[in-house]
């Protein structure tokens, strides 16, 4: 065999091996995504409830969950003020500026902040600040 055909055979072998490796990687990713989609359609573990603002959301049919008093008032409200995401206390005073560029947030977040997100605990405030501070 001359050098030209050896090089051609080597390049062909390399390309074939590269295609084989890429095919195996692609199949692995596809099977992984497929199993993830199956689990999303039919999860193995069922959730007993959805957490909303750190408390379980119920349909009223379960027992053992204490009702939130109607006179409960938020200690803070997170909202948009002057294009920034701010936290205000019960008197309406700005306690903290969380994000200076509210316009870059997703539309759902802007809608929620425009209405005002009521905060009832310090833990809830910390979680919200972590979500919106970026």
C-alpha cells in the first residue's frame, strides 16, 4: 500500500469511529430524555400537596391543617416601585431594594410584583429576595 491509501484508510477509520461515538452519545441522551418524559407523565411518587408561600395548599377536604386567620396581615409587601423591585413594610416605607432592573424580569413576575406579593414571615421574605435578587 502506498502512503496516499494509508492516509485515506486512516481518515476513513477515524471518521467512522467518530460517527460511532457521536451516535452512542446521542442515543444515551435520547434515552435519558425519554425516561425523564415518562416520569413527568406518570411520576413514581405522588405529591400530597403543593406548597404556596411556604404553606400547604389544600382543597378544604383534608383535616389537621390549621386555617389561616382572616385578620392576618402581611409584615412586608414586595412590589415594583420606580422600575425597581422593593420591599416595603406595613407603613409603606421602602425597607430594601432587591433588584434595580424590574423590566428584565419575566412577565409573570412583573405581573405578580405589580399587584404586590404579600410576605407573612421572615423566611418567606428571604426566599423571595433570593429569587428576585440577581
